[in-house]
C-alpha cells in the first residue's frame, strides 16, 4: 500500500510539472521584437544654452532706399535686359523703348533749325542793307524799324526750333532706361514687346543694405522690446 501511494504521488507531481515546462519551451521559441528605427531628422542632441522669450513681432522687411523707374516716353519695349532679383550697378542698362517716332521728330526739328538759321541770315543781311540806305538817306527810318522786327522774329523762330530739337534729343535719351543706383531689381513690370506710355512703372530697384523691419507690437509688450 505504501509503495502504491508513493507511485501515485510521483505521477501526480510529474503531471503538475509537465504543463509548466511546456509553457516555458513555447515562450523560449517566440521571435524577439524588432528594434524601432528613428530617423536622424527626429534626433536632437541635448545642449545647454539661454532661452530667450519676448513678444511676437510680425511685420514686413522693406528697403529704405528704393526707386521706381518709370517710362519717360511712350512706345514699345524693344529690349528688357534684367530679371527680378538680379544685381545691377549704377547706370546699368535695364531696357530700351523703340525710337522710330522720336527719330522722325528729331529730323523734323533739325530741319526746322536749319530753315530758321537761313531765315535769320537773310533778315540780318536785309537789316545791314537797310541801315546803309537809311544812312545815305535813300530810305526812311521806319524802314529800318521794320527790318529790325524781322530779325527779332527770325531769332525767336530759331530759338524755338532749337528748343524742339533739344527736346527731341532728350526724348531719344529717355528711351534708354538705366539703373539709378547700385542695388537689386526687386520688381520687373514689363517684358519685351509691351507697349508703355509716359509714366508707366517699369522696374523697382532697392538697396539691400538699407533693409529695415516695419512691424506692429502690442502695447502691453512694448516694455521688454529692445534693439
């Protein structure tokens, strides 16, 4: 009887140990979890430093030195020599406006000057001849007044023709658009082939060394604001 009980106890003990050993075996065969990969863009090295806080400032960067180049004459843009964001030197070529009409006007004014010069020379010679005749008593003094008035009118006509010629020269010069100072083309409003009129905005030139921030700050945050 004692031997039978001992054998029964051994069997029960073996039965109790078997499920535990099986679980441990199954657990040991499970695959290990995969390692999580973290990208370098999500990794930040830890450093020490000063944390600066203050009011939020929102505004616009503007150049203190800025020039808007406008057309001085009307016509078609035959050339645009720069692009936006391009650096330019003072006097650099920005563009050209067609000159055909202005060249015709200059030729007309030049012809008027030559004609007025000829008329003045004729009036002056007539005045000299009249003065001699008046001195000799062959003509009355009032005839001399008439030729003097003719000379004065011819001089005025010549001055007017020269003024129109100078204006035509200036207009031709205005067809060549140049940079007013060294800087950057911040805006280009025209392309080759565009037809512009007097006063049309063509280019905006800024001096990048004169940039400043124009911003608004809440009145409650003015006290901590410093340069």
